[in-house]
C-alpha cells in the first residue's frame, strides 16, 4: 500500500495521535528551553551577588568599598534586590521543573 492510500485510510484516532505527538514534542522542547533560561538567569544573579559581597581589599592599603566612593544605600538596595530576584528565579525554576515533570515526565500511558 502506498503512503497516499495509507494516509487516506488512517483511523481518526491515528491521525489525532500523530498530531498530538508533534504538539507534545514542541511543548516539551519549549518547557526545556524555559528551564535552561531560568538556570542561566540564576547563575548570572549568583555571580552578581558574589560581586556585591566581595568587599575585600584590592591591595594592602585600599578597601574595594572605599575606592569608588562607596554608596551604602545603593549597595544595600542592590544587594537586597539581587537576593529577592534570586529567590524569585529559584521559585520560577522549581515551578518550571515541576511543570515539565507533570506534563512530560510520564512515560507510562496509565499515568497520562
């Protein structure tokens, strides 16, 4: 039987299943991309936090904090905002992973 005839005679369930599989693969890939984006954002924020917390001396006589006219108010607010942003991104990442597992982690048809 040629492919044209085979496609014409596919049962409704078979057609729906093929389309559902294609859509599922797209959605699964996008959910994976979302997770990678949150992981990347989290790494960037953690490096920013490390930079903010690094107040060590740049030399034996100079503190890094005093080198560039340290603004305590600005530093405190930036530190706080970065920590809050880290918490939010961690929550977003956790939710994205849970969603991935919920929608795409099931391999047994009974779980679906």
